[in-house]
């Protein structure tokens, strides 16, 4: 299937090249053809030629200020460049020209979200959904915001709509599973993670989250298996190492826990949690010097960590015996 995907990519690139040549010829024959500028800008945006796309949008706007496609495409280019305020301005002009265009509201919602204008983003996603309720992306975007705001029932409703529209979408199923887990509905979360993995057996995050759900339900060997698979799929998956380390520690597999915490530290050396857990594990194993070193590291990262001070004291005490 990956080989077929490469074929499709090559075919798309060929089509993009042919389209660019056609637009170039059209503009050579008729330099005032605004649609050719906006069409070429869309292709240039798709292939990542952002400055050239921007130049075409600018030219289209200069020639025809009421061209909604030019403002929309320029907004998309600004968004891709991270120039969110300029993108917001162009999307607002575009939606003023065509107030029934759901895609513009969705794009403006993304930019509002990037800028931290969360209520404005929600309003734009709501409008996009009301104009075109069969499009999945606005449900996903709004659901994510609702989940971040702990408005979990509203998030779940959006993910339900998303899954109805795309029942085999692994990402949609995964995020609904996460929302179920936030709500304490672990069995429902587990079912969604199962479906996500069925839809995409290479989805490391789904294996990891299913492992967490399995551990919550007391299915520890299944949890170990899922953490193992998450790490096989993504050897740089820091959280999977840390959570497997905690599970190993809880089940007395202390050397394995040390190894997992070590990997978590390697991948994120500025985070204190793995040092703290490794220090505890070293203490249990009687590796007091190593435990002391890790507690010191925790305190260098979090100078007010009361637990690290307490356990460092116990470790000094153990060293004196």
C-alpha cells in the first residue's frame, strides 16, 4: 500500500506540473486572467512554493479586489508562513465577499485558534459546520478545543459526529477514545482504541493509549504488550517508555523499569518525572549513590520539589547505615 501511495504522489506531482504549465500559458496569452493567477497560486501552495504563491495572490488582488479566491488563497499562504494576523485579515475580507463559504470560516477558525482567540475560533467552526455539516475537519477542530477546555460532553458530541462521517478514521476514533477516557468511560475508550488500531495498525499513539486503558482496567499483561508495540512502532515515544517504566516498577520488574526511565530521560532530559521515578527504583534496589544523583537532578530542575528533598534525606540516611 505504501508503494501505491508513492505512485499516487508521483501522479499528483505530474498533474501539478501540467497545471502550472497550463496556467503559465494562459497568463502569457491573457495576463489579465485573474482565475489563472488564483489557480496557479493554489498549485504553488500545494507544492510548498509559498513566496511564488503569494506573488500570484498579490497580483490577482491588485487586478481585481473583489476576487474571493485570491483573498482566500493569500490567507492560506500567510497561514502556511505562520503570518497569522495577515491571514486573519485576508480570511475576514474573503468571508465578507462570500459569507456562505464554509471553507473560509474553517480556515479562519484555525488562524483564530493559532492566535489564541478561542471563542472566535469556536464561532468560526460553528459557522463552518452549520453551512456544511457533512465536512469532518471542523468537528475535529472544535472537538479538540472543547476537550482542552474540559467541555467534555460537547467534545464527545463533536467526535461522535466525526466518527459518523468517517467511521474508519483512526485519528477520529483515537480522539474520541481519549475523550471517553477523560470522562472516566474506560471501556468505551478501549473499544475506540481497538477500532483505531484496526483502521491503522501502525498507530503508535493508539497502542499506547490502549495500554493505559488496559492498565486502568487491571489487564496488566495486555498493557505491557501494547506499550511494547507502541515503542516498536515509535522507538522515540518518550511517554510510552515512562508509562511502561511505571508499570514495570509497580510489578517489581525493577531493572526493566530502570531501563525504561533511562530511555525517557534520554528523550527528554529536562523533564523531572523520570529522574524522580528512577531515583525511587534505584533506592529500592539499594543503589543509593545513583538514587542520590537522580534526586539531585530533580531538585536542579524543580528546586521546590518537597518529595525529592524528603527522599534525598532518606537516601543520605541509608548511606550512613
